[in-house]
């Protein structure tokens, strides 16, 4: 009788053996800190965009002024 090897089980064992040891609690702390930094950066960005919108409100589309030669008349 032939024996069949479960290839998926074998692959899983090889993968686990080749992965480096990961300190999950430290990784979680690091990712939490990075997440907080991202959120703070997003908040600052929103505040900056609102300030820019307030400064430019009512000005319409920016069109550089064109100096025209005086007309002789």
C-alpha cells in the first residue's frame, strides 16, 4: 500500500521553520506607536488644508495679473 504525503502540511512545516522569530508584543507596540503618529499627521494635514481654504476663500480661481500697455486715445 502506498503512503501519500500531505504536501500542504509539509509546506507549512517548512514555512514555519524558515520564518525568523518575531516578538509579537514588541511588534504590536511599535505598530501602535506608528499608528498614533499617522493619525496625528493626518489631523495636522486637515488643519493645514482648512487654513489654506480659509485664506483663499472668495478669491475664485487664481489668475496671474496681466499688465497691459496703456491705450492711446
